């Protein structure tokens, strides 16, 4: 791991793999997940000729874990500082879960000058269900907008039960090894900020190709979010992976990697 100091002194970390002359691919993990959760993607991307950067933003993996001040806006700024520190251009940004909406936070603040494509893994751009967006988090409505995520990530009763996931769960446990699932007050604040955000207008203004990938058996939201999100983007496409839940890149790495590599090759 190598470190980058953000403008407020917080240490961010990244691992670089693959050909420095290849297309740069930056991998951003979901809420609390470490960069190592991309373990099933790094080598396939590197073998395809890409230069892969697995990044731990603040609050992730080996990066600093501030007790407060972590917002979606700050996460987007962290992405910008990593891109600038490494002077990366023509980057394929890949975000899983909250990492996907972190990409929109980055674009909303800094634009897409350094970006050549975006892939979002099982993340709806608007978690709140409304009349014009029924693709949000199961059970999250305007009536409970301030309370639904106040104490954690609510179970939804959707998706494949843990005891039926078999090897999918084994892979998930390996990828998330060492993660503390207890949530601090600061992490709950970030979760609430994430839940209330609406990134649809940013997607509508994105001028690079965007791929939305959904897990058909996601625990969090219907897979319809992928096609609906792609429909917002000027250059949008979508895919749904069967027999995969929210962590589609971990639960079904073979299928996911093929979709991602095909997308990367098309850029």
C-alpha cells in the first residue's frame, strides 16, 4: 500500500497493480469496505492490460478513520485528490455500492475531464423511493426519511438468505475479512447523508459512457435501478447479473469481470 495525504492531513491509501502504460482503472469500495474487497477484479483487469488502483478513501481499510466530518461531498474530494496526486487521466472509475455514488459526488464537484468511463456496481442513484423513482432502498419512503437509517442498515427480507448462498458467501467473507460492522456516530452520519442524496441530475449531465450493473438478488433494491439509471445517462448501459446479490462483483466475479472487461474494451 502507498499513502496520499489529503488536504486536511487525512491519510488515504492505494495499491497499484498492472501495466503503468495501460488504461488506469480506479476501484472504489462500498460503505466501510476495504480496497481488498476488489480482490476478484484486480488480476483479471491487470491481465487485460490495465493499470489498477485499488483505493482506500477515509474510513476504509488502511486509510485514516476520522471520527467525524466524512460526508459524500468529502468522499468526492478524496477521489479528486487521489486522481490529482497520481496525475491520472483517461480513467475508468469503478464504484461499488456507496463507492458508486461517490463517483457522482466527484463528478458534481470536478467534472469528468480525467474520466473516460464509469461503472457502478449495484447502487441506485436515489435511495429514497418516490412517485418518480421506485428503484430505491426497500422500505425507505418519505414518511421515514429521517429515521430509517438512524441506527444502521435495515434488513429488508429481500435477496437470497445467507444460508443459501454457498460459495457466494465464502467469497464475501474473504473479501470483507476484518471489517468492523459496528457503526460509529460519524459512520451513521455518512450513511444518512448517502441515503438522502439524489444524484440523478449528475448522471443526466455525464458526458462519458456509464455502465450500471445490478445483482438480480440484491438485498437492498430492485435490479430495475440499473436500466432506469442507464436511461438517465446520455451514454448509459446496464446489465443484471443472475444469482448475485448486492456485492455482485464478489458473489459472481466471473460474470461481473466479463461485463466490466467488455465495457473497458469499448471505451
